[in-house]
């Protein structure tokens, strides 16, 4: 599995974890934890996209 796919999976996983934490929230701490974890997703998606672009650029140079 390529590393950019791992980052994409981590992004989707953090969305699912965030939603489960938020809706489990019988206290405000769970809601706050859910929102905190939800902020990880864009970072993972951006890192995945950067790595994917670098890999494609490397392939173009070798062609």
C-alpha cells in the first residue's frame, strides 16, 4: 500500500472517530474531543495529496 493511501485512510478514519466521539457525547468533553479529532482529517488529506503529487511528478521525470 502506498503511503498517500495510508494518509487518505487516516483522514477518513479520523472523520469516523470524530463523529462517534461527538455523538456519544453525554458530556461536553466528548463533544469537544470529537471536534478536536475532526480537525485532523484535513491535515491527513493534505499530506496524502502532497505525497501523491510528489510520486506522480517523480514518475513523469523517469518517463
